[in-house]
C-alpha cells in the first residue's frame, strides 16, 4: 500500500529545495522576464551610442560640454565601447542587455552575503525575485548600463566595509560615482570604519572621483554647464505634488539629493543601522527627483532588499513589498493618472525612509563585526 505524503510536507520540501538551489530559479526567472519583456527595448541606448562616439573622437574632453544630456560617469563610456564599436548595432545592444541582467544577479548575490541563516535566505530569495523583476526595466526597456554598474559597485563597497576592508570600500564607492554621480551619498558607508580612518578613506574616495571627472572640467571649462542640465518636472513626482510647476529641474534639487541623502545616511550609520544606508540614499533621490522613470526603482528595490535581509525582525520582506507594490507597480497601473500615482509614490517613499530609520531591528547579525572597534584592513587584507 502506497503511503501518502501530506501536501504540507510537499510544500515544505519544495520550499527547502528552492532555498537550497536559489540560483536555478533566479537565473530562469531573470532571463525569462527579460525575454518576455514588451517589444520596446533600449529606450535610452542611443545616449550610450552618442557617448561612445563622442568620447572616442578628436575632442573627448568636451563630451559633457557638447552633450550635457549625458548624465552618466566617464567610466560608462569605456565599459560601453565594446558594445558600440566592436559589436555594433542590435547585436551589441542585446549583448549589453544580457550583461546588465547578469550584473543584477551579481547584485543580489552581494545582498545574499548579508543573510545570517536559512530564514534570512528565504527573505533574500523573495526580495531577489522582486529586484530582478524591476531590474529588467533598467536592463531591457531602458538599457542603463551606467546605473547597473553604479548599483553593483555600491553594493560591493557595502560588503567590503562590512568585512573590514575600508580602503577597498572607498575604491568601490568611488567607482560607483565614476559610473553615476547620484551615488555620491553612499560615501556615508565609510563612516562605519574606525574614526581614525575617516580622513585617509575620504582622501582615497575624493582622489579616485577627481581623477576620473576633473580632466573634463579642466579640458573644457564649459563642462560645468552640464551640472545644471534639467529635465521637466513629471506630474507624478513629489516635486509636482508640492507645487513645483517649473518646466525643468529646479536649481537646488541635485544638491538637496546629494547632501540630504548623505545627512540621513550618516544619521543611519550613527544609529548603527548600516543596512539602511542604501535604501535611504535612493529613496531621497527618488523623492526629490523631477523624473519618475521606473528604472530608478531598481535601486530602490536593491536598498529595500538589503534592509529586509539584514535588519527586519520578521521574515517577510516588508520594505521590498512596499517598494514593489506602491512605487514600481503604479508606474504601470496608474500611468494615466499621475496625481494619484504621485500621492501613493510619495507616501511609499516616506514610509520606506521611516522604516529605514526607526523600524525596530532584530539582534545584531552574527556575521557583522564591531566595525568601529575592529582593526582596519585594506582591500588586500593587510592590517593597517
């Protein structure tokens, strides 16, 4: 007589199997969602083609002066070049898209390193499925290679500073800015290092950012005008909700995003909530940005995933679910009703910032050292 296996046991076995083999489902899910994307793709890819051809021309240092709309870091031009110059046309674009999806998988792998036990792994898997669902917007629909690399190096910097490699973290966080300047407030993560290391770490970060960016400002002084490049204020943005009706970006916005994000991130570090930094920086950016393009939401989901895996007392990824359902989904479901979308989006962003700053955290992750007391080490592992 055959024995019957309770359905509950089958469910537990299936869940355990998925936890034990998460990359099978993540890879299949990620590239499956990418392949099933609507026929529109690479909406912003023409910017990268323009950037590469302008950079590899007779006047490379004038690229931002001639094309202020290229709001990306110089490292992007170098990384994108093979997909434009060596694999031209649609083949290069699709190869870049496949790489961007792979970078998303590397990003969720970085988040997995935070998980302390099997229950955290389950939260991580749910968060990762949500992240990769939104990441395809960045990789396929928009094609923003710069944001993909910036987010990955930001996460790499987080891991390096957590594992007591602060100088490696400074390098990674600087590279993130060299791909996309909006990630500058993530430098607050370096405050996790012992205070005696803050000045040398800051010097490393500033030097690596300056080495990449300064040649353009020196080579063509009119490059500075690109700092004031603006986009129209979207009717679904928080700025529009607050009464900003200007046709372009208000002059104070970029500074408010950078310094406001850094201030709140530093507050989170001071409150020993390092896992909140990513989410706070990106939520502040979205809250103050005149645009509401949904590839921004990939970073928000990444920050929410870090918070959910590292800090939440409960094993349901609350921040990830809020970010996905109340920020990302309305960009599709309420795209023809921007005022309502703007209200929901603003409330959700304020909610995740509040969660990041005040949500009661569980006991310290056993994988986390006491960063302020631990010896500082370089990226090569030498004690400094």
